[in-house]
C-alpha cells in the first residue's frame, strides 16, 4: 500500500494551520482574560480604596459621636447641678415667703393690739399729746415693719427672676444639644 506523502503533507499542513488558528484563538482568549483580570484588579483597588475611605469616615463619625456623647454627659451634669441650684433657690424663696407671712401676721397682730390700746386710751380720756405720741411710735414701728416686708418681697422677686433665668438657660442649652445631635451629617460614599 502506498502512502500518499503529498496527501499526508497536505493534511499535516492543514492540521498545523488548524492548530495555529486554535493557538491564536486561545492566545486571544488569554489576552481578553488578562484584560478582564486587570479590570477586576483595578475595580478591586478602587473598592479597597473606597472601603478604606469608608472605614476612615466611620472612625471619624464614631469619634464625633463619642464627642457628642461626652458633650451630652457634660450638659446633663451641668443641668443636674443647675437643677440642684434651682431647688436650693426654691427652698430659699419658700423660706423668705414663710418669713414674710410671719412678719405680716406679727404686724397684723401688733396692729390689732395697738388698735385695742388706742381704744383703751380713748376710753380713759388720756391727754391728746400722749395719744399722738403713742400713735407716732406705733406708726414708726409699723413703717419699719412695712419696710422690712417690702425688702423681703423685693428679695423674693429677685430670686424668682434669677430662677426663671436659670430655668430658661437650662431649657435652651438642652434643646440646642438635641438639635445639634439631630443635624450632624453622615456621608456614605458608595462605589
């Protein structure tokens, strides 16, 4: 049997051509895959950078939140101390009001007493000069007591104004802190 060398050579050339074509196609596929790998690496790098940025932002926001919590604690402590001061001032006002009431009652009782004395004096028909002198003494005493009561009322009024001012400052500070905490921006950058 004779082997046809020309046919074999032709077939071998065709096979080599087909193999080269397949190799070329596979090289093209490898190039495409390499390009895709490069793109994926770039995307991974961008993702890693974005993730690092997000981590830094999260740390920054955690630090801001920690600072806000510290500020809130400070203002809470301040509010507590101011509340204690308000209670103390309220107790002082109550004591002053009680003292004022006692003074008013004493003054009223003394006025009644002097009224009775005046009636007795009138009944005994004492000389007018003596009556005027006693009345003037009673009037001076009453004026002194009235002045003391007015001074106490002025002190109560001043303490009440101070108490209102402290209460308004406490409310304003607490409201500002709550508003600032609610308005703190948080930015998240997605890729």
